C-alpha cells in the first residue's frame, strides 16, 4: 500500500501557502517589534540533553511536563529531548556564555514540542516566540515588556487587555487571610480560576479544601475588590499591606506609556513554578472570541541563577507570544486574514510565438523593480493561464504577444475586474507599485 | 553538580546574536529571491512518521541514511522520525493535497536532522532551504532554477560557478563505452570524483574495478573533453549521440539569462538516487576557499509520482541551499560578515534626574520612525552606559540630560568617532536614517 506514506504524525500540521503567508506576517511583526525594542535574535537547537529539562535541576519543570516531553537517543546512546519551551535553553545559554554583557535582551522564535493529548488548539509541534531580558531587577523594564506587547497587538490590529499581578501580592493575600503555608499553593490555584468559575465557584472550591469561613472571606474580599488600577492599588495596600508586590505593579503600570489596556488583576496567578514578581497575561478584549491567553509572561529572578549555580544573581523578565492562539484570534476577527494564496503579484503569459526567454527577461526586470513575478512555461492557452493565475488569487497578469513585442508594450490585466490596457514597461511598474 | 545542565547535545549549536543576525540576513535574501520568482512558502513538521522516510517506499532513501535518522516514539507508541530533508515531506504534501493546482512552486526553510558522525562542517541539526516546482517537465523551468540560484548568490555577493550535467548523459556515456549495466553505477561513482582525484585517479579506480582499457579510455575521453559549453555540447553530441540529455542541458543553458556562470560538466553525477534529468551543483569560483558544493539540485520526474502511486505523473525540479556552507563561504570572504553584534541602532541614556519614562517616550518615538532603540533602565553612569553600548557595537547613543529636556533637544553621539552634537528630535531621526 503505497498510500500508507501519505500520513503525518499525530498532532502535527502542514501549513500550505495561504496559512504560511499569514503566519509569516505575524512572525515578521513580532520580529520587527522585538528588534525595534532592542531584543536580539538567538537560536538554540531543537534537540537538547534530557538532563537540561529534567526536574532535578529544580527549575520548576514538573514531572508531568517531563512525561509530555519527546525523548530520543543519538547514536552514542545519549538521552536527548525535543525542547518544550525556550526559557530553560535561554538559562543554559546564559550560563554557557559568561562573557555576555548584562543586561542581555534576546528573542527566539521557533517550534517547540509536547507529546501530550491532542485537543482543539493543542498540538504536539507548535511555534512559540519569546522575548526575555536578563540582568535587570528594576520593574521599569517590566513596563517595557508591557509596552512591547501593546505594540505587537496594535500592529496586528487585535484589541487586547493586558492583565498584571504580582506573585508577592498573592503571598501577601495568603498571609493576610492566615492561610497556612502548606495550603497556600492549593488556595492560589483556586483563586486563579476566579475568571472561569466566579466568586461562588472559588468559595466552593476553598470550602472543599477545608479552609475556614474567615480565611475564605478574607481571600475573596482581597481578590474581588473593584475599581480603577489606582483604586485597586490603594485599597489593596490598605487591606493587605505592601510587601513589595503592589509597588512593583504600580511601577510597571505608571511607566508604561500605552497603559490604557492594562488591568490589575489580583487573582491572576500565572503558573506557580518560577515566577517571582510581576506576571502578565494578555487576552482579547472580546473574550467571547477566544477565552484563553494569547500571550503571557512574568518576572523570574531566581531561575537562571539557581540553574547556573555559583551564587550570582540573574534577575530576568520575559513574555511569550503563542503564534497558534494569535493566529486563531486574527482568523476569527478577519475572515480575509489568510486569503492570500500566493506571494505572486503578476503572472506573465507569453502568447503565440513569443519565446519564453523573452518572458523570462521581463520577469527579471519586474523582479529588479521588486515586483514578484511568475510566468507560464507550459505554453498553455491564454484562457487556461488566466484561470490558473486566478486560482492562486494573483492580482495582475501580463499578456505578452507578438503585437506587444512589436510596439514595445505589455498588456496589463487586472485579474479582479478583467480590465486590460496596453502600457510601457515603466507604466506597468508604476501601476503595480501603487 | 548543577553545571551538568550547562551542556548541549552533540553536533548541535547555539547561535548568539552576531551569528544569528548574519544567518537571518542570508535567510531573508533567500526568502525575497524565492518569493520574487513565484515560489510560495510552506511549512511541514519537524516530526514525521517513520514509514515516510523508510526505504520501503522506494524513494531512494538508502538504508545508511535511515541509520542516520533520529527515531522517536509518541505516547501512542507510533514510530516517528525527525525529518532529514524536505523533498520527501514535499512529496507527501503534494500527495495529501490533490486539489493543488499544478504547476505548484514552493519553498521551505528550516532545520533538518541527521544522527551521523560529527566532522568539521557536519552537524546533527542544520538549516536547509529548498525550492521545488512540481508539474513542469519542460527543461525551460530548469533555466529558471539556475537563474534563481544566480540571483541568490549575486545578492549575497558570492562569485559562483554553476555546474550542470544530465543523468541521461551519464547513461549515454556508459552505453557509448559499453559499460555493462551492473557496473554502471559503480563507474559513475568513480567519474563523479574527477574533480577531486583527477583523470589519473579516475583511471586507477576504474582499473581497480576491472574495467577494460577500451571502456576506460572511452569513458575518460567523454568526460575530459574541453571547450566552451557550446563546444562541449557539440563534441559530446558527435561522440555519444543525444538520448535527450544533451538537449536538456542545451535548453537550460540557452534559456538562462545570466548564463555566464554556468559550466557544463559531463562528469557531474550529483547522487544516484532519484534524479532523472538535469542536475546542478554550485561552487565558489575560488574553490580554494571552500571545495564543497554550497547549493545543489536537479530534476526528479519519477519520485513524487512513484511515491504517491496511482500512475499520475509529477515531473519536478528543485534546488537546495545549504545555509551552513553558504554562511561559511560568506564568513571566509568577509571577516566583517558577522560583525554586527546587535540590532540596536541607538542607545538612549537618561542622565541625572531625567525620568526613565521620558526616555521610554523618546524610544517610542524613535521606533515609530523605524529606528531600533534601546535604553538604560539601571541609572548607570554615562561612561558605563557608553561602554555598554560600545560593547554591543551600537553605532549611536542619545544623551538625555536635564539641559537637553529644557532645550527640547537631544545630544547625539557617534559611538565610533565620539563626536557629539545637540539636535532636535527630527534632526536626530534624519541623521540616523541616512
């Protein structure tokens, strides 16, 4: 059965031209925004040593995560894995390059892998795009990260809400409510669900976890206060005091220029593993379109230093853009988003006895004018060629017959309207450049 | 031992900013040339099913190649591999998308993997960049592929020689010399080494393979003829006759516009597996710099159809650019090639009591003018900041003190010359845009 070959691995995808062109546009936007903010590109390999991602280095990779890691061996029998994310390799890179001048700002975009269950929107191979800066403990740089996220989504045309909270605030709420140390993580996991299950739902969960009425009331009063960001900051400061977390949120918000989209959300927990300060999650303003976060990050001041060892401090903060979710958001918002089926701007059709080489020469001139050109080399009939160009959504065609050659002109056809006119080469370029 | 974590898998690499910026420039050049020639991007996954690459589909993957393929399993126990190249996944893609309009021109760039021995310039994870067109049997399109390669190397500033031969010519030489069917592949493997071991070396090898003197003389006379491309074509046509191969070479050369770099090389074999017609290899003109091919390809008219089955014909031709070799070539030619250590164009330094937020605002305005800006958020002394900017090779610095704010000016410093001048924001932009 030959066609056994026509199958893919589970949970992976092909992207044909229309999807890939649209995805590349998003990646290009990331790249230009990341670089304009001073983040430099690096590339770490897909294949890493298993030890790097294993939990024994205490970097917050949980064992379930390790279960979802693709494992393989090389010919030397070494235990390897496919990377599951970029933060751990970034920590390795920083550790292996002690000559790096701090602050070091880098971005990395590429595929990461998880051998997990396949659900809607969950893949085994997917793109992640991370920016991180190491060497700055000042939360002013957190403001820059928020500004960068703002800029990305503004350029993509997505209306978003950027939620901010701080791990220290969650700790302070726990202390304020008198939640015993050993129950704090479990309680935080419940309050992180506020958005999904509401106040009543969180209360129910906390009751099931055998928290006292008094603790629960205190926790809920802290996470359910209402008001502007400034009001929340003040009320919360009065209620639970400031162990540093509230000031860090305040500093980040105050120093963000485009702060209009920021929402201080005291219930946001954003993972429990390695975050130490401010944490962010970005959602569509219209969450009915897509309820999950499309971008998230935070401060992880302990992870890199703990990973490298030696006692040196490597404060860090970063944010990760999920290409898949952002692509889905853009597609939901704009059905035209992946409608470009070809990069070709003009399809050159030699007619009759016009030699293909002449068509090649015109294509070369068009490309020199930065116009993406393709041509027919199959000597198909004009109608067939126009139908072909149309099937790829190519906006223009050039008809190149013997008459045109004699007159040193080209017939330019608008593929949408069907209108044609005879123009000089320079006129064609001027028209296509518009 | 924490620092066990600071290790990578064997044969893989990190690319820091300087290398990644330089590599991205090459990839950007590929992308713009490929697209301007009408090739559309697609993306197939890193992970494929083992059956796809296994030799049982008769697509010319040899078993040694399968030994050098990274194998892994998913949680469902399926046998998977990491892709070793892009042609097999392309064939799968064509087979799984019967709605595709032919000709279909696509490019794909990304990492491929081989679990082979590690030698100089051989890695286990490396980038490959392929263009292929399926649905055109006419060798005119081969001319376009050559033109595309020419354009890539011209834009990269590499002087190259594009060698062309045709698999049918090799067959015709075998018939002309009377080499028995069962010895032909072995003889072709020897003559492919002409370049490396010379005529005497090839003769020795063929003697060792117990070819007759007469056969050897005939083979050597055919592959060692000298002259211009046209002379070679004529002499060879007279000597061995034309079974189609010589005309295909002739057509490809004649229809290439920038044909000055093309060298017809009757000894070129370019793999024995799936090529059916014209084959190409691109070398640096100055081979003393780098003796191996930096780009190669050819026509494979049988492979995709054989792979898909069903009797439909899928003539195809393509070429593959090895990022690693091309990067090495550029680095050998120009020591400055990877000298850009940062994408940042200007480093903004707030001085004294100037609030960071003001520096953020200037950065935002600079970025809006498409100038890549970074800034100090650590309140370091100016000298330290200048030294930091200099360590990253950032060409400009902006000093933003209280005086400047009062005058609504910025002090722009040329980091190379150390010259400074006070300018308005618009003057700064004009200067940096130059």
